[in-house]
């Protein structure tokens, strides 16, 4: 995707940060024109319906820590480690 952006923009683009936040993808770049912003927004929107483990269709599900993750039915939410002391 970065190579596509660089070709469209005619300059080198760096991606200093990609992360998950509120169950969706966040992409930060050093340069973005309208076409790049539209593609990033499309990827962000697509991520809200994608399992973060396998890439299949997923929904927001909560684990023991109430941390939301986008997961499909085949991938269970992360369970908290129990410390029985």
C-alpha cells in the first residue's frame, strides 16, 4: 500500500505508526493527499468488520479485561490470566 501511495504522491512516504484503537485500525503517515486519506479511511472502515487474528469477518467482542477486540466466531476473546497466589 505504501508503494501505491508513493507512486500516487510522487514522493517518499513513511508510516511511523500503525495501531489498533477502539477496535479499529489507525494508520499515521508523513504525507497524505486526498487520495491517500481516502484509502486510509477505507482501510480503517474495513478493519471494523475484520477479525484481527485471521482476517475473516469479525465483530467487536470483549474479554475478561473488557478490552474490545474484533474477532470472528472461531477466535475467542483473550481471557485474563488467573493468579491464585
